[in-house]
């Protein structure tokens, strides 16, 4: 039995209550997403559902497209765009930052939708399809499915290019944010517990000023040095130097211990042990002193403005990262 238009799905990606709650929370807290959704609906009446589909496709562990025959015909453009999105190689890269991550999925969705909307507004073929969809919805008349599919089949190359462009832009933006989060150590602790809108405010500050962008690069380099340093250091290292004589049973050569299994040689083993003539490994012991706390003094006088200020504060943040990795106390103070 054929479903009527009101019974058909408006979403192209399968979703559940959990997915919807996550999206609605992002939409509620993000003024940018709200404005984007309102602006998008003026261009394409089905843009709100497209926004939901984009978020679901990024957020879900295993996104699944609903078959096109289960969708109302007005939503087939959305379905075609989502199909091209999921096929995209850049989409797979983007999902590394967005699966079950509300911040990543929210930022990725915003960037994708912004660029998709630009193309919907500027590309002639897409504007034509959008206008036909809008007219059908306004007149409350279902578009013939074969007509929509015929139109979409003629713009496959355009749809693919639009999606690739939008996805590449989204990957760049999300990678930039991920670099900021990692460099400033925001991927743990209090930042993770902040509401979505507060996270956006902090990221906006860190991304909005050139000083902070420069410091992000410097902190990132210092962080890599800290990780490399902690991997190369050992508290206590023992190296084999040579073979010597002695009576240390912990370091006696295996062949010496084998003589204990032969009664005729056992007494000779004990004699050589008493005279410290057993062959044993000569080991070099290198003891590393425990490292103390780090105290950083930062000059904030006028002479430090510009590159010097960025360098000094970036270095201080890098040293804080090293102290954390090496479990050392860290303190800082400003002076002018």
C-alpha cells in the first residue's frame, strides 16, 4: 500500500530520540545555528531538515540513509546531497572529529551548512531546483517523483562538487579548532564540562585574536617537545658494560648456574663464589635525579609587547604542559 505524502519521512538520515535531543541542545545553545537555519529556509524550505540530517550524519556512530522511496518528494534534494556527502572522502576525515562529540558535530555541521547554503544561493541549477521545491510546498502540491529525479540526475556533477567544497571547508575548520583544544590542553578537565555555548565563546576568543593564534602554534610545538622528552627519559636505567668476576648471584652468567646441577662441580661453584671468582655481568647503573618544580617569571612591561610577549607566554604554557607530563609542581608570576 502506497503511503501518502504526510506519512513519508522528511529526514534522509535515520535517527532516534537520543540524536534529536543532542541536535536540539546544540540548536538551543547556538545562535549561529539558529540564524543559519532561518536564513536557509528562506532559500530552501527544506533546509531545517537538511541541517538535522547533516548533524545526524556527523554525530551518529553508524549513519544510515533512509531509502529515497520512503521520503516525500520535496526532500529528495536533501537526500541526494546527503548521499553525496556520505560518499565523500573528506566526510570520512571529518567524522574522526565528530562521532558522538557534540562540539565537533556542532561545529562541523555549522561549517558544512554555511557552505552548502552559499552554493544553494549562487549556483543556477540548485536555485532552479530549490525554487520548484519551494513552490510545491507553498502550494501544498506534491511534486511528481519522476520529475524531481529527472532534474537531480542532470545535476549530479554539480551536487558532487558542491558537497566536496563544503566538506573540505568543514574539515579545515574543525581541524583548526581541534588544534586549539589540544594545544591549550582543553581536551580534559573543566572545559569538557562546560555547556556548548560557553565552549564556543572560549574558542571564539582563542580564534579571534592574532596573538592567541600565534601562541597556539607555539604552545603546540612546546607540547610536542614535552611529549618527546617524557618518552625519552627513564628514572633508572641499567646498561650492560662487560663481563667481570664476583659473587652477585643476581647477575651471574647462566652457564655458571648450570654447574649447580652437576654434583661434581657444585663444590667448586661454592668455592669460587666465596672467592668472588664467578663470571657475572658488569652493569653500568645510571641514576637520574628527580626533577624539582618549575617557576616561571613573565615580564609584562611595555618592552615585551608584540612577538616577545607571545613568545614568553607561549613558552610558559609549554613549560606548564611539561610540568604536568612529568608530574612536577608548576607556578608562575607576572612582573613589570
